[in-house]
């Protein structure tokens, strides 16, 4: 049987002879505990979550590699002298003092959304679990924390909130312009384009351009030889780098010094591509997953808004055409709504009443005819 032992030796003199005394102690249990502790430490160090501990005065005791990486510290950084407040934003520390720590001391743990502070000053939204640990006598000894980066979740939540708040408050092009600005700020890209196809499908016209924090005037351009041409074929197009070299005929990419591109088609309810939404940047695109997921998240709202614009334009054009047609009719022609107000009149009717079109639209016959005639009009109208 082989087992680990700890040996302590001492020499001494006995009856004028040098003697040695050896004490052996079985340390099997201690070795088992040390191995278990090391396995646990290895698990903590390999975890992708922020895991740390601190004493009750706020001094850091331990933080794993993921914790150091999350806040921008070297993996071998010396944490001695650092405090919990060095890891969190000001508002997150106030939250911990007012809610987190009192709740932990009362209930043994606290859970909530918080924020870390990266060494470069960037705020990192996190989901935080704070746990109180007690000694053998039941007295509070230290606390530990596990945090997960929820940047992507918060980005999705913020985007859905933006769509809900801005998509239905602001209509028309203002929503698409606001959306382009939101994407530019959220993704930190130089350019955001939202385009619609023109009557000539070889050309696109921008309905919103966000460039470096500014809204630019809309323009029309040829799709030939551009990455947008590939998007309009009905698929997501992603070029994380070297997009100018891939599309040498696209002079706009060269003028804007674009290095990376991501674009998604916009569809109407029948599944026809009616436009596109694209982001471009002068640097290579590192987080392509975030860019594409955010574009996919907003594409439905952008498509609906673009389709609504086109429907309203088509309706307005039909209305103008109808007005031109009825104006060619020699007999008086009018159309009323359910409240008996005139909503469509031809020139012959205006001449018959003796008032111009702008005076009659939106008015009712009660304002121009005697009551008994109005009653007769209404009775006839009810038969229609």
C-alpha cells in the first residue's frame, strides 16, 4: 500500500552518538482536499463568467481570469489594494450599497442587473448574483459574486424599446432616419443606409443616410457592381473586410473609405424585395454576429415602414388620377363620407354649388342647402 506522508526529521545527541528522529504523518486526506481545491480552482479559472470574492470591507480577495478580462485587466494582474468600487460604475456601486449588500446580509444573497466599468471607461451591463458566506460560528465572513455579460441581451431589449417607442410615434421617413441614427450609434459604424428600389430596379434611392453622426441628403445610385446589388438578390451579404477590393467598380465605397459592409434586403408582404438596409465602416468588422442579428431584428420594422410609405404614395397617386378623371365629366360628381361630408368633388359640382373646391371639401350639404332639401338628400343617400 502506497500513500502520501509528511516527514519531519530532527537530529540529536544521545550517549555521545548522533541520532536522528523521524516523524511520519499520513497526509492522504490533506492531499485529497488540496486536489479537490485545485480542481475547483481550475473550474473557476476556466469559467466564462465573472467569478470573484471580497471581504466585508470591500477589498478584493479573488477574481478569475474571465473577471480580469471582462474589465480589461491583465490575467496576472495584482488585485491587492483593489476594491469592489474599482470594478463597478458609480450608479452600480450606489445600487449595491442601497440594495445589494443590505439584501445579501438579510437574506444571504441578492440578484439583479448591474454594471461593471472597463479600464477604458466603457460600461458593461451584467447580471449579478451576490452571495454571503459565513464562518463555522455562523458569522458573516466574506461575499462572492458571479456575473454574466448581458451586453447582447440589453442591446436587443434597447432595440425593441426603440422600435416600440419611435416606430409608432414618429411616422414616415422620420422613423427610418431615426432608425439609421440608432444603428449607427449602437453598432458604432461610420455609415448606415436605408434604400428603396426605384421604378428602374437597376437603381436604388436612399430614404435615410446616417454618416458619422450626421444625416445626409438622400441620393439615387446604380446598383451595378456594388455589394447592394448582391443584397437585392434577396440574401444577407456580409463583407467583414476588404470590401473595396471586392467591388472595385463601386466608387462610393472608395469615396467613403469603406472597409467592411453588411446588408439585408427589405421585403413587402408578398415577399418582394423593395429595398435594403446596410451598415458600413472604415475598419474591419469584428463582431459580425452582433451586426447581423441587429439588422435582422430591425429589418421587419424597416420593411413595414418602407412598404407603408410606398402604399401611401401609390394611394395618393391613385387619388390624384381619380380627381383628374372625374374633372373631365361634364355632370356634377361628388363623394361623401359616412358623416355626409364631401371628400371628392369635380369641377362641374363646384360650379353647380357656386363655391371653389377648397371651400367645399370637408363640408356637408347642410351648410349650403335648406333643411328640407338636406333631409331629402339624406333619405336618398341612405338608399345607396
